[in-house]
C-alpha cells in the first residue's frame, strides 16, 4: 500500500511539472536597444501547436480599375492592409488572433512608382497598424524579400504567417 502511495505521488508530481511546462507562454525576445517592431527571436515551448497560414494576397480596392492592375489593388500600404485583414480573418476562423502570430514572411514586388524598388516604408505603414500597437503589442519574427513578381501583375504584397495556438 505504501509503495502505491509513493508511486501515485510521484506520478501526480510529474504531471504537475509537465503541466506547468505546457502552460508556459511563448517568449518573444526584443531586439536589444531597438524599437523596431519585430522580435529578434521567439521561443515556443513544447506542447504548443503551430499553425502555418498560406500566403495571402491583396484584395481589390477599386472595382472600376482594370482587372489585375496595380490600380485595382492599390499601393504597397493599401495592399499590406488588405493582406493583413485577410490574414486576420483566416486566423479568426481558426480561433486565433494576430497576437498569436510568431513568424512572418513578406514578399514585396518592386513598385513601378519607386523605380522598381520595394516600398518598405509603405509596407511598414500598413504593418504597424496590426503589430506593435498598444492593443496588440506581440511582435513576430519577420523577413521581408523583394521578389520579381507574384501571381497577378497588380500584386505588390504577399504575406505568410506562422501562429501558435494559445
């Protein structure tokens, strides 16, 4: 009987330790001496589920513009906003939030209005409406790439994210 109590106590203690490990939160490491709105690194504890969200592309903002044109989708800032709203909607459908995003990969096409260079500042204007705000301070790790093109000629922005289920 005594052995059984010790075994049960050990099992309960082990489960409590494992449970506390599973209950740990995601750790987001800030970039030292920087206020740039991305995380330097993100740690995801064991037992968390990661969700990989496919690349999202812009929504049409001007129905009167030529189909597939840059005018139909707007500039980089506008496209970033519609892409992030689309991602937010996808996450909501998965019972997740933008605050659950831990990694982001951004693909920007060179803007013809900027001599074929990506409009990073336009992207940041859209991005900072969703990340690093008072309402949503959680920052993902992030990479931004300039690419030759995306699926439609008018697309300047495509973003894919990885989120962690809380």
